[in-house]
C-alpha cells in the first residue's frame, strides 16, 4: 500500500488512550427535523406540532433525540479519524441531557477510553466516550461507542 492509497482514518494501533477528536459544528434546522420524522416515521407532536409543543416542559418543538445521535455519527465522519478503517459499530450508548432546539449548533468530542486487540477480527475494539455540546457549551448528549477498527496492513 502506498502512502497515497492509505485510508484517511487511523488504524487500531494508532489510536491513543486519552486522545480527543473534536468535530466542527452543525446547526439543527426545522428541515432536519421534518426530514427525520418522514424517514423514521416518528411524528411525535413534540417534534412536529408547534402548538402542542408550546404546552410541554420545553415550551417549543425540539429535535428528536435519535436525530441528534444520527448527526453525531455524521460529525464523526466529518473529522475522518475512522474513515476507511472502521469496520463495524459494535455498540452505542446515549444519555440525552438537554433538548436540542431548532437553530442549535452542536459539535461532538470523541475521547479514546479503551482499546482491545481482536486479532481474529483483523483489528481491535476502540471505545470512545462522546460528549455533545451546543453553542452555549451545554452538554446535550453523553454516550459512548465501541467500534471495530482495522489493524495496519
């Protein structure tokens, strides 16, 4: 493999415990919520009905929690640290701390917490702690992923 054909992502051996990757921000729009409702079939009025949502504890419509989690996946790929080397998402965990409101700009931090070599799978498990913050630096989501990352050739 030449240097020019090397994947953009890191190989299992290159992940360092404690390393933090920070994504760029992404603003969550009404169009995102409408599209996600259509794609998922989740038309909960908390997300889709402005009049209903006014009467909730949030006082307005909010984004689906699963939409936020999906956006986090996209933010990880924008950084590129797993591009071409992640073979499988093994597990995902999420705790929704605060609502993501229409117009919020969120970004994610991914910290390498553990590594476990899995030679029979051609790489190893990398466990990432994820913190998602809005534009006010409020934590909106915390969680973790375990990803099977390919070993260097």
